[in-house]
């Protein structure tokens, strides 16, 4: 009696698995053949002014401009681009799952990320810095962080760097995005926000003078185009597009257009970089 019911359970489990597999195949083919055919899906940030920002249904920022240029070079017009939000923590998984074809989202090229994904680029070099309230004179650089409360984003190199370099002296609060960190800084929950200088410049500018960038970068962040692991041919095409963008002046224009009024200028020692990654 006992063994009979165990067998039955096995049979049932089997049957359910088969039904699920069939249902999945139908679901996937239904999705694939609809509105994504012939289009390129690009992951960007939606909440980083100056980089990747969703503004009443349109997308603006430096990452968006680079993405548009690259897509165009790959043969996709504007209306063939599907923009998807790629929060810091979800980028590797989105590429691994095939949710997007490429990610341009202030995405630093790192060895640990290269275990999961590949990169083309770099197309920009930023540096990790600090954002504080306008009236704060106590934080002039990373050497002043003892006893301070910091905010950064889960899954970012910025949070990892804090844990590696300042673990014993600071309290780190992690949020899903930098806009949430800026809010925590406004309200006094933290003393500083830390991430790449170009991101902080956009947030400071959006705060209309309430927040300021400290201006002492302490890392180099090489922004890459995240792609599925091992796709060397794709990396090569993207690199050629970036090189062309730099050469024809569009890169310079995109930097200027998207940082205007923020007081930010890219570090000329590293910019523009040579896009040779991933080939
Ligand atoms: N560039 C850093 C990173 O890739 C920080 C910016 C971000 O979270 O997108 O993690």
C-alpha cells in the first residue's frame, strides 16, 4: 500500500512536470514572436539624471545617447529600441536570463562581474566620490569618513568599495537606487552618498543647490557595455561603434549635452578611453 502511493506520487509529479514544460514552451514562443521581433532590448537606468533617466515616456542621458549611437551602428533605428530598466543589482541576471541584449547603465567593468557576463567598451571612465549636504564642511574627502553614515546602492562597485576600504569606520546603508540615497541625505538619515562622480553631479544638479559633490574621486570606474558572456563578435561590433562615436565628435557632444550646468568635466587623464574590451 505504502509503495503504491509512492509510485502514484511519482507518476503525478512526472505528469505535472510535462504539462509545465509544454506550457512554458508555448508561453515563450508567444512572447518572442510578438513585439520584440527585429528589435534590440537595451538596459539603462531610469533614475539617474544625466546618465539614464526616464522623463515622461522619453529616455535621456549620456548612457542613452551612447546606446542610441551603438544601436544605430548595429542597424537599429530609434523605434527598434526597447528600453528596459536595469537597476544595479539586477544587471548580471538580466543579461544571463536574456532579458536584454546589452546594458549601458553606469556599469563598471570588473573581474568579478566578468565571471557572469562580458563587456564591450569602455566608453567612459568615472571615479567614486562623495555627495554631501551643501552646508557640510566636515567631509572634504574619503579621509574624513570616520564615524559617518553613508548610503550607496546594492550590487554596485561603490558599496563593495566602502565595505572593502572603510568597513571599520563607517555605517553603510544600502538602497535599490541613488535617488533613494539622495532622499536619505536630504532628510539627514545619512551624512553622504557615495558612487561615481558623474552620477553624483547629476543628483547635485537635480537638488538645485541643496547637495554638493566633494570632488576627490578615489577609484576608477570603467563603464562597459554589458553583454552575454563570451559573445566576442558582438563586443567587437560595439567597440567599433564606440570608437566611431569618439572619432566623429558625437561622444564629446553627448558628454557636454548631458553634464551642462552641473560643473562636471570628465577626467582628461582617462577620457575618452580606448574601447578594446571583450573581443
Ligand atoms: N559604476 C558603479 C557600478 O557599476 C556604480 C554605479 C552603479 O551602481 O550603476 O556598480
